[in-house]
C-alpha cells in the first residue's frame, strides 16, 4: 500500500514512569490493489526512551509504554494482504507528558486606572 499521510503525534496520559503517544494519520492514496487491514505505528526516542509500537485498524493509534519526559518521533505504515508499505516521514519530536500548545490565546489590555 501507499504511504499514510499527515502523520502527527501527541502526548497522551502518563504515570510517573511511562505514558502514551497517539499517532494520527490519513489513509494512503493507494491501497496497492488490496484492502488495508491494519496500520503499524512506531515511536522512537532520541534521548533514552524505550522504542515502542502498536498495530491499529484506524487513526489514531495509541502507543503505550513510552518513557515519560523523553522525546519521541513517530511513523506509520499501512499493511494489506501483499505486505507492509513504506513508512511515512517521522513526526516532529513530542515530549511524553508535555502539554500541547495552547490554542485560542487572546491578549487583553488592562483597563485604565489599574
């Protein structure tokens, strides 16, 4: 099959030692002539975290047991009856347990006299 598109990783829940990463993606443009049966998400750390992976049938795939406070990049490949397709480019690094970037931030000016 083709390469999954728009792969992104976000940090999920954590305990003191481990946590989860959620790998989201869009299906490949081509299934390679056979239906896609599953997807493989692999998350690797560049600073000492344990390599982890998981299979799923749709987006997102939750990868468990990743090391808390470590940086990870994730990739996803599609699998069908012919075999495993090419892996997508790795995501930007995500720190397990770090909150996501704030959204809808609004700045206000203090009122006069304060």
